[in-house]
């Protein structure tokens, strides 16, 4: 749950009507949040429950749900627990400006908060709050990604073992994002054609990428142990995994099928926070994050290294090998080629191929 980075979260790029707190509301709408309940009358769900329902109706991820709910809570507490119906553009602008000016949050964090509040007003409360012209924007810096050399990649991978080695090699060798790797299903691996199908990647898009030959033997051995674990779960009355959308209802037996199992399952069963069902989920992202940080520490890496660094290195090294930018765009799953173009700047950084005038003195 390849935050991702936020999957499926709308940014509401076009807002036409303007809403301010001076506008009046219909009596039945405003009073329904404050008047005493009438015996026998169906009560409207609480605000945050309405938010959760709207998010799940649109099939947003659990991570998006948690993030949006937390930002809406912070917004309400920032204004002394006033109901959002009593507030509007001015209060939203004050909150977002405070994030930038007082808390010095990054531009992406401020935009995340804005997305949550726009979702609240537009999708839940069915109100438009205008363009928010008065918001103090956190400036989004232009940064080049950290890229490791091929030797640095070898050094980083050398301390890793077992599933950590497999996952890290897929991040680098297939250009996967962290959550894309963790959410791989057995059916997504094609050992015959050396391909991986990435399902529901960023932007809820599918794509194809390569299955590195270097991992095939170890990955096949790993899957054998995973299959034994799955058989044990089935024997104990478990063995089901989460299925997207309505597949669980359409195919009741698919959740126990081998092809739908996680390639990197968690070591213990857990309770699904939405359905309440006890089953085995995929590994938590912190497992690989800690392993990569520890490998970087043991390797005495000077560069800051995270789980996204191998993906940056994957793209840059493909450019070095002469592959065209459009092919790399498709392998990475970028919506626009301009996003992929950042790696051409990384490739040419430091004036590579340009003679320094100091060398002519």
C-alpha cells in the first residue's frame, strides 16, 4: 500500500463556485448536526464516518483513508472543534497557511492536507470552497534524485539476505516502488517470459516490467516455502488473502487460491481493519525500510539511501545503457515522459562530457 506516495486521491483541479462562512445553509442541513435526536428517527452518521464511507465508495486505499481522516481531525481541532459546515474558504486558508508558515511543512505535505479538505467539502459535504487564493503555499523545491553507481548498488545489496535480498533486487532490477514490490501476487510473476505484471500501481494503473534473471532461482525457492506456509494456513482454517473490489463476492474460492497469495507474506496473521477478518497480509513496508537502512549503514554509504533509491538507479543505469526514454517511462509507470526526463539531468550532472576550463590553464 505500494504513502505512496497517495493512490487514487483527487486534487480537485477545477473548482467553480465559491463558498464562504458568511453564506447561509438550509435549516435542515445545518441543524441536523446540532439538534437533539428524535426517538425513532434515523440518525445521520458522524462526520468522520461519512468521510470513511465516501473514501471506501471510491475504492481509495486504507492509507489514503487514514491520512484524510487525520488531516480533517487536525483541521477541526485547529479551529477549536468547530464543525466544517460552520467554516469555509477563510478557515481552510488559515489552516493551510499555518502549516507552511508556523510548522514549515513541505509543499507535498501541504498539498496532501489540501486534498483531504477539498475531499471533505466537495465529496462529503457537497460544497465548493473556491480557489483558496489566499493560501500561503509551501514552495516545492526542485531536487535531483539520489542515484547510486553500479558498484554502490553491489555494495548495498551485499549485506542483505533472504527475502530482504530478493525485495531489494526487485526494487533495483525491475524498477519497482516499495509498495508495488510488497503487493506482488504469485500470479503476477511469469518465470517463462521473465516478466512481472505490476497491478494497481501509482494512479491505479497496471504495467509490465522485467523479472531479473539473477533473482529467478532464489525467488522460486522462496515461493516453495511460501506455498508450504499457505498450506498450513489452509489446514488451520485460514489461507484467505485480501481481494480487490468485488472479486471476493464473484469468486468465493479465489481468496484461498495459490495464484492470489502474496509473494512476500507477513510472518503472522492479522485482523483486517475494514472487514474484521483474520488473515495473512503482505509484509509491512517498515520491514524492508529497516533492512535497507541497516545495509546502507553497514556499507558505510555517504549518500542518503532509501527504498526508492534503487528505483532511481534502475532508470539512470538504463539510460546509461542506451535505452530510449519512452521505454524507461513505460517500465517505471510514469504518466508523463517529463517525469522520466529528470534522470537525463542526473545522468549529465557534474558536467559529464564537458571539459572544465580549469583543465585548460
